[in-house]
C-alpha cells in the first residue's frame, strides 16, 4: 500500500474524529461548555510523521476544520502549523511511547492555543471576568480530555498503520 | 546534532513557506478554497442530521397508543387556540392595511418562514453559531433574520447551497436595535457574555434615564425594525435592573436570554417576500 493511501486513511480517520467531536460539542452546548481538542489531530503528525507528510496533513486538517470557524482560514492554518511545530520540537525531548509525556505535550500545547485564541478573538472581552471564567473552564476540561485521549488516539493510529504494513515507530 | 537542526529547520522553513504562499494567494483563491472545503463536508453533516431524524422517528414509533392519543388531544386543543388566534390576526392584518391605505403609509416588509433543522452547534467563548439545513437553494441569503418560538435566534452569516451559518444573538459583537415592550424608544442590545455552566446574557445599553424597573420585576426587550433585519416585537430577553452609565444620560443592564437558545433543534428563517410572492399571496392587494 503506498504512502498516499496510508495518508488518506489517516486523514479519513481524523475526519471521522472531527465529526464525533463536533457532535460532542453540539450536545454539550446546552450546558454552557465547549471543548477545544485541536491537538488530538496534530499530535500524531508532530510525533510520528516526517516533516513534509506531517505538515501536509496538519495543513489539510486545518483547512478542513477551519472552514466552520467565523475567522479567516489563514488563522486556523497558522494555529495548526504552530501547534505542529510545537509537537515536532517536543519529539526529540520526550518518549512518545510514554503516556504521560504525550499527554503533557498535547495538554500544554492545547492550553497555549486556547489562551492565544482568547487574545486573538476575544479582544473586546479581555477585561471581562465572565469571558475568562468561560475560557479557563473550557481550557481545563479540554486539557483533561486531550491529555487522556492523545496517547490512545496516537496508538490507535500507529496500530492502523502497522496493519497497513508500515511501522511509524521506526521513524526517527 | 546537525541532523536534528536540519530536521527541525526544514519543518520551520516549510511552515513559513506554506503560510507565505497562502498569505500572498489572491482573495478569489482563498474564497474558492473556503467554499470548496465547506461544500465538500456539508453533505456529511446533512446526512448525519437525516440519520438523527430517522433515529427520532423510531424513538417516536416506540410510544404507546395511549401516549399518542393523549398527544393528539393536546394537539387538538392547541389547534383550536391557534385557529382563534389566526382569525384575530387576519382581522388585525386587514385593519393595518386599512390604516396604511387611509394614511398613505408604506406597508411593512413581509416575510415567509423557512423552517430549518439545526445540524451543528458551535458555541464557545469566542463565537456562537449554528449551521442549519437550508441554504441558497431555499431562498436563504446573508443577513436574514432567524427566529424560534422563544424569539430572536440571530442572523444568517453565510449562506451556502444547502446549508447556512447563523450567528446567534449570544455571539460576542452581535448588536441589534431593540426597545422595551410597550416603549418604542430605541435601545441597543449587545450579546457576548457566555458564562461557564450557565445561561448566556447580553447587555442593553443606551436606555433612556427615565426608564425604571421596579424591584423584583422584569421587563421584556424586543427587536426593533429600525435595524432593518428583524421585524418588530420579537423577544430578545428579559431585564431585571438598570444601572446609570458614566455619562449620566443613559442606563444599561444585563439581559437574561432564553436558555433554549443553546439547544435549538429547529429554527425559522425570515425570508423577505418579493413583489411577485406578495401578489400571489394576496391577489386583491
């Protein structure tokens, strides 16, 4: 199976995950809480894939998920690529076989993304306690879920790729 | 060490390159990319919402006959009440037309209601929007008003072929002209306060200083047709108290918004009637 097909399968899996997460957010909307789980899509690209496939995959996912946001598409592209660079930089400093390491990197990057987006998109509300209460509440919940799921989602993707005859663990 | 630098340097270089390429790309290409990605995904969301409808159908099929009979009785009572109200509305409508003709006033804009299913909700601290299952094919266009049984929902922000994005009135930056029920002086409603695990609220500002709300009472604020988007009298929320603004000329207050807005399943889009549609609906006019 060639590389393009493998990437296509990975992309489709992430697309399905995006659907599930969007449904979860739709269901949670009635409770006044929302989840931001972008790092689930990016952490595998940063920790396992080579530079070019990782970047293409991250940019593609950024385009796919960014069209639903009421902000310019380049904002999402930049956010995703910066998060990907962050996980790429962490790749040499952590053990990706370790649950805590992967969870820590994903949760920290997610937290930075949420705070960055709050300053970028909440410029009119940065002085409001209600706004920051919501942001920190969402961030805490999102970080918790990202921390729990990041490693498991990465391992699931690794297993799928191994079933397709390619060992991503062999990548440096 | 050099290998590490090369790998990470290559990644940074690629990132800068792709951002630069996207940055200098013509607006037409950016717009085309955005629309293409949206329309490509839209069928999957629409399909998912139809699946949910099927699920609801089978859940409803599981109700017992006695429950259905009870629901039928309640529906009949509601129908009777609405029929009476329709008769009153028809009489009031003819009265409005008579007065318009008498005073030589331009008639109020009229709309038809396009009911649309909500297929996705994206409500966070930065933006609040929903995606509905009706688009330009159904006459939906950017800027149209969206309502539900509890009042105003928001307005159409983007209209695609089969779907539309609706910005909710709880979205930061959402501003609309409003007035108190029974008091036509205009005020401004601003959305954007969405606390954690709680219902959202907005802010009413530019309220004249002589408006007073008694303790333990609340007043409803409704949409005003001054903004040109919403018809008059649709509920925006309720306000319990007012505070004097620093200039001393106006007051402002917190507006409690209907909590059902966060879990909407169906909305109605107000589509302005064209001349031909008006003539079709009212041949004698």
